[in-house]
């Protein structure tokens, strides 16, 4: 048991180091991409490329916030936070959503100024080449953050990755639109593209905020995960008469599970504890960072009819 406990601690430390390193590298990459996009805007004077660069400023701030939140979320439980600090990452994600909305409003303001005093696009191909390099870097990093964030159940990494992926999509749209503006000579396409970018990241910001608020409101696991949890409990509750009132909630990486376990009224505390341990061990082996609470009840609390031999869930 001690060896298994040490392995769990080592796995948790490894996961923490992996997530923290990615969050730190996100800051470095965000600054590098921002520098490239600002250079592209400086070269061309394009308001569409300016809007793309402005979103990268949000990426820098969001990456710093995500790094801080991840450090806090891995802190162990203490007297003031007995359930841990897992939800800290949701605050980072909410902040990122708010910053995205702010960036979209700043872009729309710049579009209005551009329409009032239009400027020709200078050295467009050079600027697009620089912006293209930044987009390729962003695409690779967004994919990495989303993949690792989902695997490690890190809302901050997933939110950061989704935001960067939105940045990639808008950058591709800006690239195609500016090529069209250059080829056709329709300069109006430049500010029009910036409006599309602003509306797109505004929608993404709303999505990020909504997703994070669900986490702060103790959202339950999805249906497929709920069924899997039921199956694990059913497969390991031999000796019990029934399980009911199964509830779950997600807090960052942690999954909280609680339910009532009905046993024979004459069963000893020790025997019922063995069943609880077996169920907990099975859940912990299958679900990382799970917290299980089992309320043991006598058979007169059963909800299913006596003699039921089906899956012991009510």
C-alpha cells in the first residue's frame, strides 16, 4: 500500500511539473509570437494585422495568469481550503475570457479610426510572411496545450490552447483576406477583416467565460463518465445491497464522487469498511485526482424493493 501511495505521489509530482513547464513555455512563446505579429503590423500598417497582434497581447497576459493559477491549483489542502485549490485555474480562464472581450472592443475602435482615415498597406508580402511564421508557431503550441490540458484535466491550459487556436483561425482568415485585398486592390477588405476578427474572438471570449463558470458552479461529470463511474462501483460493491444518490462534481483536475452504500444492518463496521476501500481503490485506479465520499446506511434505507438482484443502483 505504501509503495502504491508513493507511486501516486510521484505521478502527481510529474504531472504538476509537466503542466507547470508548459505554462511557463506558453509565456515565452506568447512573447515571441507577439513580437512577430507586431513586426508584421509595423511593416504593413494593416489594421487587420494590428487586430491579430492585439489578440496576441491578450495571449501574453493570459499565459502569465495561467502560470500563476496552475501554481496555486497544485497547492495541497490546508485549514482554510480543506478541499484543495483546484478551482484556481477557473479564475485564470475567466480572466482570459474577459481580456478577449476587451481586445475585441479595442479592435473595433481601431477599425473605426481606420475607416475615418484609411491608409494603404505597405510591403504586404513581407508582413504576411512574418505573420505566417507566427501562425505556424501558434498552431503547434495550441495543439500541444489542448492535448496535454485535456489529459491532465487542466482548465487553464485548455482555455489557453483554445484561445490560441482561435488566434490561428483568425490569422489564417486575415492572411487569405489580405491576399485578396492585395490582388484586387479593394482596401476596404482590410478593416472589414478586422471586424470579423473582433466578432470571432468576442464569441470565443464568451465561450471561455461560460465554460469556466460551469466549473465554478460545480458542474457534474458528463453522461459517459457518469456511466463509467457507476460501472466501476457496481463491479466492486460485492457484499453491499444497494447504491443510491450518486453525485459528482468537477473542480479543475479533481473529480469529487459521493454516494450512499446500503448494507445489511447486521454487518460489522469493519466489513462495510472493506467494501468501501475496495470501491475507492477501484475509482482511484481509474480516475486521476478523484475524491470519494461514501455514506454507509442500513438496509431499511434501501430504495429498491427487497430481493432485487439487478445492478444495485437506485
